[in-house]
C-alpha cells in the first residue's frame, strides 16, 4: 500500500523523467496485460447481473465504514473522475452510506437485488472494440495480496542478517503536477536512486536498518506485499511494518523473468513455487531477486492490521487495490470471478467468487480499469491463496442514481 506526500518544487527536465511507479503484488505482471481499449458502460436494468454475495455480506458494512471514515475527512470541494465524469466526495459518501444502510437490514438476495435495480446505476467493463463478429464481454484480471508474518530481530545477529530499511535521507520525492519524482542528489542534480542490486551488494544504506530478517526471500515478499507482521524473537513481541517509500526504479516481475529464461512454466508460477525454486537453486537467488530494480523502504505500523493507501484498515476478502485514476477510493464494486481454495495448507480447487468489495488501496502493478488486487488477509493460508490468484472474470461498479 502507498502513502506519499511531498512538496512541489521546480526541477530540471531530466528529473521530470523519474516518474514513480507504485508498489504492487508479486504475480501481477506475469500474465499478458488487458486491452488498454477497455471502457466502462452503464447497463440497462435488463442487463443487471444477479447480485449474490458468496460471503453472505459478512464484513461488508464494516469495510464500507472504513471507506466512509476516509472520505468524510476530505475537503468538501474534492472531486474524482469516473467513466469520464466528475464524481464529488459528497456523491461517493451518499452512495456508500445508502448501500451500507441497505445491507445492515440483512436483506434477502431478492430484496437486495430489487433495491439495487431501484436505486443504483451499474457499470461494467468491456472492450471498446470487440473482436469481429463477437459481442462485448466484461473484463477482469484479479490477483491477490496479503500481510505476511515472519520472524525477525531488532539486532543483527545470525541468522537475522537481511535488513528492512527505513527511508534514507538521501531519498528525494517531489510532486510535479500528478506525478511523483523520486531520486537522489548527485553533484547538485537529481539522478535515479540506487537499484536493488546496488543497495544490497554495496551496503549503501548501512545505518538505516529498521529490523533484520533471516531469509532474503522473506524480505522480498514484504517488499512485494507492502506490509508485514514481524515476530521479534528477542522480546517475543509482534510488530507491524508498512510501506513508507520506494526508490522509484521500474518494477520487474521475477516470475516473468523465470518464465522467459525457461526456468519455470507460466502455469506453475506462484509465490510458493518461486520460493521453492530459489531454495533449490541458492546460487541463483541474488541474481533472480535483483532482476527487480524496485526497492521498498518501511516504517513501523504501530498497529497489527494492514492498511491501504487511504490509511484505513483493510478487510480480508472485501478490500481491493485498484487503479485510482479510474476508480475513486471507496468505490463500491461487485466481482464475478473465482478464488483458489486451500485445504491443510495446499491448493485443492477453485471456488466461485461473487462478492461486493470496496477500493481501499492501490499498487504499481495495478494499472488500467480491469486490474484488481484482492486483500486476502494475514498469515500463511492467506499467502497461499494470494500467491495463486490469477483469475479472470467480470467487474461491476455501483453508484447511487
């Protein structure tokens, strides 16, 4: 998840080229990108899907409340854009509040569908130019992310020798129009910040360690997920860490690299399978991980729950990361897709996923209107599900009429 705020200052033309790409999930870029020609189309009532929540609305009202807390703190004059039109904060609040009241009455599926038809406009995502002799079809590519739990130490002592770093003073972030420029000063000029390889091999950030981990892939996973719970072995406490900043370098999927280099098959790539591959090929580990030049810096969370870019707690199964250029924070969505099913820590099948979710996060791999990342919770089981999610499906967006 992301929170970045920095003052605007006049920069050189070269500095303007250092545009940030935000944090994203592990497998997000492994499959081919969705068509950039996708459009949001409002449906006629006859086209509305049958809304059937597979979680029986559990946790939905509470998740919506987190979006409302965020939105109610924004300036009244704040506007967002959706489907080519301005959407005011007031309209977002009204839409979410109305839906929240509906579901707090524990309506039957039939009653809820009737209320949606009466009170809500529904949009879906379609290809702007469908293939010849083919109808427009809804588009969605859904991945997952989670909050890992790993052992760590406040002091460097074997096997805890792999640090998470706090934000170094050498990192510069500037907001230019709608872009964030990231780099470091060198001879009076802003240049790109160091790469993952440079940081790790040259120990360029020595002295800015936040905490130490015992496995380099654990560290990499936290970089990908953006937050974690650390079990500190020295005092047996649990501490949360969360995203603070990044080096501004381009993200490269190590899953994509392993496939392109013939080391793994696309269908076999998950977070767990990548971990196993690196355990079996320790001599390749540094080279594989350093294919991704992007590097994340962290700060203490102070809380155990994961938080999104709206700085509110994420709800497992209800919170999604989306491209907020297309979907304002808090946007109410309905997904019709699938989700990996696990039993005794192993993937066994895929279940149908049909549920309401709210946009409460963003990510650098979450680009375009058809890309969503579902927050799956904390711990190993959540990680197994999130690491295996590469799902297709349909996306619907609800706004109060």
